[in-house]
């Protein structure tokens, strides 16, 4: 019994497109900025990191729609 011929993805290609890399970069910057601002506002670090993660997740959705 022969296995079906499955095409392999190109091994030398980029892992992310330029658009995806830019979206993730901007989301990471927004998350770090929100974390720093939340920490400077007097929140404990776990709360500040949670705020930053929420901001980064929202920023991914926002920048994905804006950059297109």
C-alpha cells in the first residue's frame, strides 16, 4: 500500500510574513507599554502583566484589521 504524495512546504521560506511580523511587533510593544504603565500606576506585577497580556491580545486584533 503506497502512501499518498503529500507536498512538503518550502523549507527555506520565511516563518512569518512581513505583515504578521509587523502586527506581532506592534502588539508586543503595546503590551509592554501597558504593563509598564500599569506597574507605574501602583498595581502589583501580576496585575500589570495581566493588563499587558490583555492589551497585546487586543492589539493583535486591532493591528490585523488596520494593516491590510
